[in-house]
C-alpha cells in the first residue's frame, strides 16, 4: 500500500475523531484522555509517515585513515 495513501487515511481518521469529539464531547476527563492517545498516534503517523525511505540509500565507504609520515632513522 502506498505511503501517501496510508497518510491520507490516517489524516481522515484523525479529522473524523476530532469532529466527533467536538460534536459529542466526552462525558468525563477519563474518556477525553482515552481519546487523546489514538488521536495523537493517527496525527503523528499522518504527518511523519512510515519513517521508511522509498529510495534505499547506499552506505558510504568507511573513511580511510590519514597517510602516515615516513619515519627517519
């Protein structure tokens, strides 16, 4: 499934949850706090995405040590 599609779905679910909380406010503080966790997770995922890059990065080669000076005897 495309990352952008997942982000759009999470954004729509967050919007529906936020509108539901506005139209029918929670009865007490515990219900309100219980709605915050999934809402925050959906919003975070909608903003940041999966965290995986579509393009795989190649690792840079290890830096070679600086050349040493020849020793004089």
